[in-house]
């Protein structure tokens, strides 16, 4: 008779086989609409072209919510080096990404 009433040996084996990934910084999906509104307002304040603004918003949200916030920041800086917008816009976008970050 097994006197140990806690976890069985099967449970310990199951824990070992579980694939544990490190947590990465991603966009908080619960606040995505607020994030989208803030980014749209930021790009409108700096008078960024509407076609470029919609592309940047879509790509930043996709990268930040599916891959990681660091990849989204790289994309923002890449667009800045191409001449899409100025350094101030890039810094503000990175600050917004930091503000709406969640680790998962």
C-alpha cells in the first residue's frame, strides 16, 4: 500500500518532460486597441504619411504580439534608417512598446 498521498511518480515524470520556454516580452493583447490608438495619434502628430503609418502600425502589432517586442523595436528602427520618419518618432514608438509590454 502506498502511504504517500501526494503526487504519484507519474506526475513527477510528466513535469520533467514538459517543454519550458523562457518568457519573452510581448504586446499585451488586452490593451491592443489602446496601443493602436496611441500609435495612430503619435504618427498623426508627427505628420507621417498615412500609407506608411498604416503599414507601420500593422507590422509593429504583428511582430510585438506574435514574435517579441524586441523584434518590433528593430523594425521601428529599420524604418527610421530608411527615412520613413525621424528619430523622435522612433523613440516614442519604442517607449509605447515598453509601456504596453507583457511577459508571456
